[in-house]
């Protein structure tokens, strides 16, 4: 690697500021942990708005990597500004074309240059590591700092508007009334939006059948494109993989089954439209069945009146038809047409429709309070000289309309009329003065998508966690108004500690922090009973999956109590098999085993113990933890420390044969089990685990190391099973990587592991991955890389063997690059002293998410915001040389980058702070500044020995001694308890 490239990787750099075309894909998750998903766009506008439990459009697999979405919103909203009596302007790219965006998750800054008044938006939601309640508000603050550069006093007014966002989906299926009301609480004034039951004229006229498609052609319909074929498809002729259709008769519309092509991708790539002859709306509802993908606007059924879509519905990512209804009462007597649209070409890019009926028979629907998209939302101003509220404006199409709203009706029909509320705040600035106008946007949609989460225990009673704390969005605002300065101080302190006070490269800090925002997306939930739940990626693959989530280190390091509860409640509770010790790989959603998930969860239990303040939790969970280890040992037929039976795993297949990936994880789990057994006094079990781990390591090196890297010994009894045989597999050292994260004894010897790491770097880190794919012996695979940016390919074949990799479809994964595995390899490279190589792999992921390519805040695998990418936090801890064992009062740092002058944020079981060190000829010092919580300390491991250390706590010298018997260690004869605001200084 050229020296200049190495220096670029390690350079401190500056925060990335985006402008112009770099803003087009930006969507930074902004909101509380487990509160849904709201994006902040590059010009300060909010978008996506998946906070009201409406399942987002299908975004499975690599769709948004290859076709990144542009900002969109299901309703209108925005902010406008006026200086003195000048022109009103939108506070976004429409009004400020030179707007810039600087993202530093969990907050972002948007600058709006102006010759008279500088305006900077700081958008944030409270985020305080180790304090999950303070980090889980369903709200976002929008702070507009305004600074006068004029020579005289100026008046600045900022106004925000929001269309009523309540029941966005449900309002199309039942009569509703949308309402809005002003409110004032201590420290805030605003508008709360809600919805109430409406009524429909219901003379109970007989149903009118518009279409049932029980005919061979589309007579009466206009057909364009080729997706719908020449006529309705016979349900018996649909491809078998679509399953049972659930149609009323023998035929239906299906733009997949009717499309040309022999494979699903080709069929989904076809497009087309059906358009009905005009008809008169003579009933309150249109009832029909629909299936296919969920792409509002591009793959849907529309009812069009006067050229405007007045009702629309999509499938729900299923090929089984589901009943839907559209409320058309306000348009009775008017002429309409029905459009069936398939403009989508990606996965699930098709639609199925059956039997269109006009009816007055209202479908049986749940009470309003049980609808996932029912609740409240609030927009409020929390500062300013003069705050004005208008719960219902007649128009909001221009900045002037928003700044000078004309009052309208506070309650309107939910489907035929629209409503928006306005909140404004005005300040007067003296020359050079700077003030902040703060707005808060809060939401309260307590009922999650219970149907989509039906596999969870007690799914019919699920509520969002914030339903325990608040009654409505106004209540959220009231609480935040009273706690705003406290929450801002804690959040700002974390941001300052993570970014400003650190010496680490800005690009790396931004990339690691980006993946922590996954916690604030639709990938993650917190329920009212305290349970944390996570998809693999947004709405994709159920069950807080063990074989994916064990890669993700961020949650455990930031909110350790959440991970402890998940281990105990789910892995050792709901998903535990008492008879065998097996851990269900997806909780109650799939009780099957996954050997990597089993081993990874045992390792996580040890990690969660290390991130505890005392040993009580480990003692409580140890009996089931030991049983889980025994299950893993039972999968080892000899047992000899090497797995050789069926090995189901995250590659979506059951592997057979001996390999270092899964057996190495097994050995790491044994090392962790031995460490835990020591701590609970289970000495015999500790010895058994160590002996097995030692024996397994010997066998793996003897039988599976080919002199360069570790290979996979195929099982002749299962010749077609997926395997890497002679290939170089990126995850071959995962067990040793885990051991390095937890400070465990080695799983595999130094020489062989470093040789394998060099091989992975040489063979798998491909400069031009699309070119590699063209010559790969493996066919297919999803696209998670670009032509011109390097990527760590899953498995390459420097000694051949690609043609022997198995006959399961999942062998295509070997051509892919999974970011979580890339980060895992990067972290371990750094841990073993290969700093430049580790940084280069992590940087390649960062570069693939450059803003001109796609959304830089959404790392994708099987869907958006994929949990495995939180493995990037392991890169961070490797750079720190971080180690922590809360019950023992142990902390350690051995920085791998700029150790001569180093500073970085760290977290512990009960708090967090900043670690600094100097290593020069004139000074050898270490400093711990605790900025939140507390830290109990007995020993401190450092990167350099000391013979006569000295220590001071807040300037007062304290007893300390050196213990360099095995490695550099500082011991405190009396346990220290350091609290927030205190500083520990050491001179070595």
C-alpha cells in the first residue's frame, strides 16, 4: 500500500460537509431508539416518516444499494423564514440553493447561507449512552441558530407547518375526521394532530360487481406494457413458487405470472398498466383483493377522480391475495377510473388483483385506538420572543402562506380534505447577536404492526415502549420542554467526546456512528414490556436473529442493559429449549438451531457480563448458559473441539465437514464458557471447556491449515452441501476475532492466524469487484459493491474449488461483500497489528456509501439499515485496544493508531468518558475523564510498562502500583469510584 494512502487512512481530517448533488440521497435516521424511522434530508427537510407503524415499501436485499431512493414523504411539511419584512423563503434547497449538510450522528447541522442572517439547523434527538430511557424519545428537536451580520437590528421569524399525519393509511379505508388543536405547556406552545371516527352514508344498497376477470381477455380495459399479458391469468397457471393465490374464482390479474420470462427477476422486470373504462361511484366503498410488492405509487391499484388519485392500495410483499377496501364516500356520484399500475422492476415488482366490488357494507375493522397508524403528532416551538400557532391553515403552498397563515377549519374529512397546522417563532437580533429558535416534533403511535409481528409472544397486546411514559404527543413535548437543557447537555457532551475531542479519523468516527443509528430505524423496536426486538434489516427476516446479531457490537457497548435483558429474556428465555440447551435462532419466530448463533450468543453472554457492574447477572443466567454450552459440545461427535456434523448457519444453509469458521467460533465459545465457569466457581466445567478448546485448536491447525490459510474439509457423505473447500473464506477467523474483542485466551495460534489474515487481505480484498465477479467460478449474488471501489469478497478461490462449492442456491453469497463481515475482518486485522489493512477495508465500505452514490447513512445487506453492520463498533474498540470487565473493576487501552498522542471516547458498564494518552520521550501519561455515570476501577491495562507510576484523582494523589508480571498493568490497592466530572491522571 502506498505511503500516501496509509497516511490518508489515518489522518484526522475534517468533518464531511455535503453540498449540491451530494445532498440528493441523504437520509440520516433522526429519532429515539426503537421509535420508528424518520430521516433528516440533506437540505433539512424530514422524509420517509415510518414512525406510525406503516410497513415501509419493500426494500429487501440490495434494492436500495443499486437503486437508492430519493426523498419522499406521505404528507407535506416544511419550514419557512422571513427576515424583517423581506421575502419569505423555504428553509431548504428551494430557498437556499447553497445549503450544506454536516452529519455527525446522533445530530446533524444544516447551514443556510444568507448575507444578513446566518442560519444553522441543528437536528437531534436525545442520545445518552448507558441511559436507554433518555435515548428513546419519539421526538426530534430542530434548533435553528440565527445570527445577525447586519449593522442594525433585524427581526427573524421561522414557521413550520405539518399536514395532519395521523391515520395516513387508515383514512382511505374508513370514514375519519382529522382534527388539530392548539396547546400550551410550560416552556412550549404548539399544535397537536389527531383523528376521530367519521360516519358514512350507509343506505345498505346491494353490491355492484365492477370486475371479476373470469374471462380470457381484458375486455373493457386499456392495456399498456407487457407485464399483464393478453388476459387475466388462470390461478392454476401461476408459477409454483408464488403459492396459493386465494382468489375468488379461476382467474385474476397478476403482473408476475402474466409477464414474459422464465425466472422471477425477469418477470418482475416487466412493466405495464391496466386502465378501466369510466364508471360512476355509487357506493361508499371499493372492495377488492390485492397481492404483490409494497411500492406506493409505482406498483399499486389507484382510484382516479378528475385526474387525481383519491385512493390507492398495494400488496404487502406476499403473493397471497388479501382483502382491502377504499373509502370513496366523498366522491359518490362522480365519474372514476381504476388504474392497476406496475412500474416497478426490482424484487417484488408486481401486483395481483381480484374482484372489484362497489359496496355499502363497511368491512369489520378494529377500533380506532387499535390501528397501527392511529395516534397523535405534535409540532411545537420551545423558544422565541413571540410564538404563534394556527391549528388549521387554509393554504400552505408558499412560504408566505406558512408565515402568514389564514385560519381554516380545525376538523376536516379524513380523505376528501387536507389539513395542516402552523407554528412560528419570532426573535429580534441586535447586530452580531446569535439566538436559537427551537422546535420539537413529537409522535405517539403506540400500537405497532401487530399483524407483521404476529410471530412474537403476546403479539395482540404489543405496545411501543413510550406508551408506558406518555399519553399523547403533547405529553412528549411537555416532558421534553422541561428536560430540554439537561438532555441537550448530555447529548452534546457525547457528541463532543466522540468527535471533537477524539484524535481518530473523522471518516471512521462518522462511519461507526452511522451504524449506531440503525437503533433508531424500523430495524429495531422497544416494547412496553421492556423487550427489545430487531429484524435483520428493516422489516426483513424475523426474530432478533442470533446468527446475524452476534456480529453487532454497538448496542452492547452503548446500552449494555438492553443486551443483558435480551440475552436473559429471549435467548435464555423465550428461545431456550430446556430439554437440550439449544437456543432458537430467531426466538419464537423460528426455533431451529444455528451453530454460529449458538456459539455467538454464548460469547455475547460473556460480553454482557463484562459490561455489567457486578457478577449478579452472570450467576443468575449461568445454569442455562452452561446448558447452552453443553448443547454445543453435544454437536461435537467425538468430542474433540471440532464440529463435524450438520452446521446450520448465517449463510442460509446447513454446512457439513470441518472448517475453521464454525469450529473456531465453537472454540471461542468454549474459552468464554471457561472464563464464566471460573467466575461462578464451576471449576470442573472450566477445565473441561479449556481442554476441548486446546484440543480443537491443535486439530484445526494440523488438519485445516494449508500453509497459507484455513480451508474447509468436505464431508463425502454430503457432496452437494455448501462448502468453501480450498477457497479463502473471509470469516475463517471469526472465533479468534471474537476472542480478541473479549480479551479471551487465543483460539488459534499467532503465526497461522496472521498468515490467514494476510491471505484474506491478498485474495479477498478485491480492487475491482465487478470485474472479479465476471470471472468468478460462482454465479450470481446480490450487489453490495461498485465497479471502482474495493470490497472484501466473501470467498475467493486462489487454489481452485469454486466448482465444488455445492449445489445450494446460497453459494451465490460467496460472490458478495457483507459489510458486517468486512468490519469483523477489519477489526481483527487491527487487533493483530495490521492497522493499514484494517482501515483500508473499513474505508472501502465508507467510500461505497459516498453521497453521490447512495444514502451515506444506510448500510444494506438483506434490506436497509442491516444489523450486522453494527460490527463496525468492533473496529472502533480494536483501534482503542479496549478491554473492560465491570465486575472486576478492570479497564484497558492499547491504542493501535497514533499512540504517541491519542484521545477517544469509551464506554463502560455504568458510564462513559474520554481516554487520553501521551507517549513521547518527555512524557508518558494517561488520563481518564469520566463525563457520565460512574466507573469502578481496580486495575488499568496500558500499552507501556511502568516501574514507578503516580496517579491523581481530581488533583489529589492516590495510591497506585505497577504489576508488569504478564503485561503492563496499573493496580489500585483500594478500589476507585470515579464519578461524572472527575479526572484520573497517571504518570508512568
